[in-house]
C-alpha cells in the first residue's frame, strides 16, 4: 500500500523534489532565464529552426497524398479595390496618421522590405522569423493550409509559412509599397496573394467564413484601434490599472465600435475554420500603451468573445511571449493572444453592425 501511494504521488507530481531529471532541466532553464536572451541566441535558434522546419515539411509532404502547392496555386480572393479605406487626405486621428507615415517611411525611405525582415522597428531582426516558426508549429500547418496574415507588410511571413510548412497565404496591409514588394518578390516563389487596404475597416464579407486554418496579426494589431473618437478623452484618467467603471465604458458594446482591436480580431476569427487558430500579437507594448486591457479593463478579451466562450465555440489563451520568442531583457513583453475555433461559429446579435 505504501508503494502504491508513493507511486501515485510521483504521478501526481507530489514528489517533485525527487524528480532528478526535471530538476536538472529546470536548473538549466533558470540559468538561461537569469542570463537573458541576446540576438546571437535568436540567430542560433533560427538556424536550427530553419533546418528542423524544412525537414518537418519534407516528412509531411512524403506522408500526404497531395504534393506541396506550387507558387502558381496562389489564393484568388475578391479583395476590395486597391487602397480601399485609405483616406486620401490623411487619417482622422493623429495616432493613426503617425503609424501610417511611420510605416511608409520604413517601406519607402528605409527600404526595410529589402534590407531586413519587414516593417518593424530596426527591421525586427531574427525574432520575426522565430515568430513565424513558433506560430506555424502551434497551428500545425501542413501543405495546402491557408493563412490570413493581417498586416502582412512585405510578405516575409508568407514566404516562411510556405518554405517551412507548404502553406498558402492571403496577406492584407495598408502600405502600397509593401504589398507591391510582396507581389513582386514573394508571389513568384510562394502561393500568396496580397491586398492593399485599410484593415481596420475593410475586413468584411469578401473574406468568407471559416476559410483559413490560421489568422495572424503580428505587430499590427495596435494599428487598428485608437483612443480618440472611440472611447472619448482619457487624458484625465490614470492610465495604469484603469477601472472599467471609471471610464463609463460598456464592454458588451465592443463589437459595435469600428476600428478597434476587438472588431478586427473578431473578423479574423470569423474567417478561421473549426480546428484553426487566430493569433494576435503586439510584439511589445511600449509602456503598456498598446494593450487594450489597460484602457478597457482586464476582461477585454473575455468580453470581446463572450458569446463564443459561453457557447464553448472558442478557447482563449494568453501566452507570455518572453520565452517562446526569446525576448531580450530590454523588451517590454506582452501576452500573445491565441483563440482556437472549436465549434460552429455564429455571430451574436449584439455584435452585428449597428
């Protein structure tokens, strides 16, 4: 009986101090955590990732009846007209216009599409490719799967998703120079389609329900919600731990408000097939100002997907980005949001367009 109790305790993890192998691993991991991650660490990881991902794709292709799609097998969605939703006279708020001009500078003046991994601060470096591999592995992409890349910029993600998993990509972005680059330099080598439009207002019925295996918005989500004109003037409020009641906001009305992160994420989720995933990442929150929970309250995402969670049609997970993406000590990390579509999706009445 004593032996049975001891064995059960080991199975349940009650004798962790005696788990030598687990303790060994934890000691190594703690040493790495205390040292912090450097760009050289990320490059070494990227080298290994690239080799492993290519081998995995080869094994997947060998086990599937259909071959990997060719570059000519690109998606052919009826995107809105080029530049749809992009205001000719500039965006209506300073923060939106700032982001547009900033990304325009990266795409045109600094030519980061050609010189780096995309339209991120300093070009994003190796962490961009690491994100693609982690997200693609999590989503269990296989040849022929379709990815929706919101904020696709220069198309690097589309190329990685194809090279490593054999997936197709539909990319949407608000920078014409970036989408033009992607069309010229990505589509000849990967099955991808890129649309130039304002994502905050133009993700709509042209994108069919349940049409993609994975929908991502990497370091693009902050562009699709603003303070001014949506939730009023918050200049007099303490911006740390803002209480929901103090803002006089009603989270059940999130879906009625255009150009916010909830609305765009819901459109992404609408396009995600059962068994697929929607992944939203801020790629750093810059002193918390890109975190919607800081403005709307800690229950932001649960309220945004209240109906789906209540009906058990979605599973919502917030994943800390520090270790899975090897964020450096200087990086102000955020929580990556993963929403898995696990049941039939139907729009809730209070989320209909008003």
